């Protein structure tokens, strides 16, 4: 089975600052999908951003962007201009190219300080 | 649209009891799945279904049964609850099984087995 590793159990950032959450994964496939999901205290899982492995361009969604390094099998999430509402657990997930099964990392808890 | 709904939100069982966690979606999605979330481990796939009448096992299927008689509903049954099944359970759905589709999650059920 594929493994997804998030090595930062918890991080803190000052409001309006930038923070980067790390994610690495293990796969022998050349094509796949990667996701970042946000889980606020309400427990609701919300899609933040999605990246297709065969696309070289890093995905961007407003203040959220990724740094996708395929050779290094790294998929980090950058949050710019952090807001109090960004405080949540963030999960990195991998999906193989041929089926919509998700493999999740253990999560990073992000604290945002006013 | 209500999206993905789960009932109950909280449940306490005694060891050996059985129960069914309910999941329903109103988006006409073909693909549905069940995950469990344990502290420090992220979400792990229990069972999934690619359409009515078709189910298959995920990473951690032992102790759980599923069926899919309609497109909308995908209940998860615990036949004889064990303390190791204490967890938060999430149901998710996506348009189909094709890779890369966003999975929409329900609000979760927190289950405690004493």
C-alpha cells in the first residue's frame, strides 16, 4: 500500500504570515493524484487543493498553493496571509491514477496566532 | 443539496453489541466509501462501493460489513463491537470511481466501545 507521511504533527503561524506544511509519499507509479484536505474543529473534511502528477505546474487556489516535487515525492502546502479561520488539521492524501482510493497522512495541526 | 449525511453523530456501545452507522448522499454519486480516523493515524479506508450492488474491502475491513442496495445509501455494520473499533467514522462519496474526483465527506460519527 502507498504510504503518506506528514512529519509535522503541529505547527503555529502568526496571522498574516506564511506557513508551509510538508508531505512526502511513497509510490512506484508515474501518474497519480495528490490532495490537501482541511479538517476544522467541526470535523468536516474540506478539499483545499488538488494536483495531478503528470502536470508540471503547481496548483494554486487563492491563498493556497503547493510545491510539487515529483522526483523527491514531496507535496508541500503553502498558506499565504494566514487567517484565524485557517486553524485546522490538514491532511495530505494520495490517490492512484486508476482508482479513486485515498491514502491519507497522519495530519498536521495548524494553529494561527492573532 | 444536503450532501453527505451521517447518523448518529455520537454513539456509545458495549463490547459485543451490534449497530449500523447510516450514510446517505443526495448527489447521485456512484462511488461511496467508509473511513475511520484514529488519533495520529489519519483516515483509513474500511470499505467502498462503485455502485449499487457492488462493494469491496479497503485497508481495514475486519469487523465491518457493508451493503449497497441503492445509489443513495451505504450503511456500515458492526457485527460485534470491540474496544479497538472506538474511532471517528467518516462516509464519503464522489461522482464515480475515476481517479482524481473530489471526495465529499459527511460530518462523521464518533463511536465509543466500552
